[in-house]
C-alpha cells in the first residue's frame, strides 16, 4: 500500500510530520476528493457510557453509528459534561483532546449540516453544510470548559475562513458548538478577549452556535492517529 507524507501547517507554512497509509490529515486536493486513509472494517465503536447504536446508510454503504444525545445520556448521572469543536481536519484535533487530562471520551464526526447521517464522501463535497468536529465528554472537576476553549484556540488558526491550512471547504470551518448558554457565553467572551489582545493579525472567524445533532464518523476515522502511533498533525501555538 502506498504511503504518503503528511504535511501540516502552522502560521509560517507547512511542516512534514510523518507518514500515513494512503493519504492523511491535511493532504492537498480538490474538495470532494477521495477519503483519507484506508477504510477499516466498519462497526460500532465504544462510545460514551450509555451509547445507543443505530444503522445508517450513505454513498459508501451502511455503518453502525452512535447518536449524540444517547451517547451523552449518562453525563448527568456521572457529573460529566459535553463539548464539541470544529478546527479543521478532525484527526489531529481529536488526538490533542484525547491526550488532555480530564477528557474522558472523544469521538469524531459531523455536525451543523442539513443531511441526516452523512458519510465522509458526502461531507467532502462541501454541499451538506456539515463541519468536521470532535465531540468530547469531560470531567469538569479535572478540566474546565474554559481550559478546553483555550486549547481549541491554540491548536488551529481561528482567523481562516472555511479552511485550515491546505484543507479548504466549509467542512473545515472553525466552530464552537455549545451545550448550553454557559458554554456559548464562555466561547463568545474568549473570542472577544483574544480579538482585543492583538494576538491575531486578522479577525477571528470562529462561529459559535448551540450544539446541533452530532453524527458519528465512520469507524476508520476514530482515534485515527493513535491507531497509527502518531502523536499529532496539529501544532500548538502560543
């Protein structure tokens, strides 16, 4: 199987960071191109506690999914909370959050579009309205939502509209999907503070919306970098 170098970006340009099988996070290509990576055997993944499986079909066939509402059903009983972020290619975003103290579970998927149960191929056409996102379950006693917000704004460029580096399309938009008014206010306040700080030379374009339904991505996207022994394809900024 062919191996391609994966390139990621920081403010100054591109950096070669390793290899992935048959493509990878940040590959340059037309929107709507082929899938990243080789599809593994599809099937239900271990979601959050109390996750409910359901079947869905799309252009690349049926697959088992986890509904976001059901996946979060146990959070109230356990004191856990949810968060959802879009910061470009979800592989590196997930791996960064997965390694964060206090984050209990991560899942990658799609949110904010008009098509139910979209496939990766559909989202890549940039016509469904979805963003690539990471859904988190976290323990607020170990990591605060504000700390997660701060990390979110460090691991991508929030001034790039509908793209992140070489990945172009509205599916790569910078987005905070808030679970409740408190999270929404925190995100808006953080954007205002960062905008006034002079840290970014261009205006922040991150959108803040109440969390819509989260559609879990295909199994081969889940924990993609971890499964391949790669640390990350995102560079944290100071």
